C-alpha cells in the first residue's frame, strides 16, 4: 500500500499543481480532466471563429480573390490605385459581393468606365453651372419679386447638394473635371444674370430649358446603368452596391431637377418673350456644353 502511495506516478499526480508551477508542461497530461476541458473549450472557440465573421477576418490577411477585386466596381482590373477611375478605398472596404445579393460583382469594361467618367464629369460641371445660374439670378429676381426668395433658395440649396455629391464621386474615383470649367463658369453666370435682367419669366424659361436638358442627361445615365444591371442579371452577376447606389442617387437628383422644371413652368416660364428663341437657344447651348465636357 505504502509502496503504491509513494510510487513516482502517485507522487506526480498528487503534486501536479506544484510541479506545473515549478516546471510548466508543454505537453498536457493525457489523463488530466481539466486539460480535456480546456481542449474542448479551445475547440468550441475554434468553431466559433469559423462563423462568417471569423472567416471574413481570416481572409483579410491574404491576397484578394478575383471576386474581392471586382467588388470595387469602378476599379480597373489592374493597378487599381492609379487608374483614371480607381477606387482604392472601396476595394479595401467593400465586401466581395453585393450585400443585397450573393451574385458576384460585375467588373466594368474599359468602355463602361469611360462612359461613367464622361457622364460624371458632365454631371459635376453641370451642377456647378446650375449653382452659378441661380446665384446670378437670385439678387435681381428677389429684389423685384420677394415672394420668390424661398423658391430660389430651395433650388439653389438642392443644386449645391448635387454639386457636393458629384464632387465627392469624381474625387473618389479620380475623374478629372472638364478643362472647360472656367468657360462654363463665366457662361453660366452671364446666362443667369442676363435672363434675370430680362425678367421673371425669362429667368424661369432659362430654368425650364436647363432642367429639360439636364433631366434628359440624367435619364440617359439611369437607362444605361439599368441596361448594364439587366445584362449582369442574365449572367448571374450584380452591378455591385456602389453602382446600385449611384443609380438611386441619379434618380433622386433627376427628380429634383424635374421638380425645378415644374416650379419654372408654374412661375410663368412660358410667358417669356421670345419664349422659343430663349428656350431653344439655351437648350442648344446646354447640349453643346455637355458634348464638349464629355470629351474635354
Ligand atoms: Fe442639379
Ligand atoms: Fe436643377
């Protein structure tokens, strides 16, 4: 009995805590129940890190997969940090697929990126021109027609919001503004001041003409993006969260432009004289400015 009590194995078991303290085991005892519990707990923790969040975190240290690279919808296929419409920030923060669908995100072709660059460049300079037109019209109009002050401020504020949005977009994607910005700045200010000088009706006719053209321009972009989205769906792809969000923003902005058009008509735009000459001339000027800004 005493021999069994004093055997090395018995001593080791009875003094295990003290021996562990003096010389910690690198290999856990196979007979130790607490050790088995720790292993079970470790296994459970391991299983918990196999959740989607854990898997996502574990993949962040690896090179991006093609799907992750494609998550940056506007990013070119190579050299994403320096491309003309690169989206480096989105490529590090966007999930590999659209959060609304599990479909892989479509990677834009060079033609599609060129279309978006041109369209967004026009949008940015167009919104700047709209701000300048209202800024030039407001003092003259409000002095003669104080009741128009809230309306002019409302439209100006919305244009300022549109301009801020497109500034953020072209800055994020490194799309250069049109080189014609100084020319359009002068032309828009002159247009706003001269139509307000002619009177309330002429100023409203100017708004009607400009908003008709810019509304058509936004409609075209929405149509093209929806066409891309439909083709993506046919291939089992998605347009990606960024472009889907852009479509929604374009629709919102287009609707606000058409609201301005309605305000202009409600405020006697069609009473301007000579109405046809004014509106057709301004619309032709807008179309020319859009055509040039897409290219220069
Ligand atoms: Fe606008
Ligand atoms: Fe507008």
